C-alpha cells in the first residue's frame, strides 16, 4: 500500500510485517517487524530527527550526509548520523547500531561511540560489561538484513 507519511506520526509494523518508506527522493527508511518509529522533524535532503521507540530500522540516505544534521533517538542512545546507510535496532541486545556506508556517532549518555563502515556497537544489555565498537561478521549482518524487505 502507498500513502503519505506525516511529521510526528507514529509509524508501526506488527510482528508479521515490514515496511519500506521513501522520505523525499533520496532517502529510504526500512522498518522491520514489531517496530515503532516517529518522524519528529524531517527536511528532505537537509536533515531532521527520528525516534526509534522499538524494533529495528535500516536508514539509507544520500551520500554526503545531511547539512542540518540527522539524529535518531532511542531509549538507549541517540545516534548522530554523519553517513548514509546504517542499521539501528534490536538484534542480540535492545539496541545495536551497524554502519554499512558513511559514519555515525552513538551517544549513550555516558559515552560516545564513533562508528565507521563495518563497525557496530551493542547497548542495553545488563551485565555484559562496557559496550565497545567491533566489526560485525557476515552472519550477523545477514541476520540484521533479514528483518527487512529486499
């Protein structure tokens, strides 16, 4: 189904659905199952703010980033988007972030984690020790990709 997306609208998928959305001509936002995302502010090709309340998303924007900045808020961290293609959401822990292309900075409130291409960080798991930036292996990348439409 096709339809418009409005600012401050809560976009939801259920446990058996996925969604691909276009935000302007060059930005695609993919939502995995059981996901809730709010588009707080978004200026096409300029930047904005999204809130990932739960679930998983794959963000793919234009090369060169967003001149006015783009951030994704979650209960566990804020992601400052400097690059263009990244995963954020639940996988092995409540919030994992992985960069396919470009770079992001994940700020957990206590620490900042700069991520480049191939880097990931896991947050929100109690008793797992301090989070650290690590490269993801192909099986984990494939599990993240499997949550979205191709």
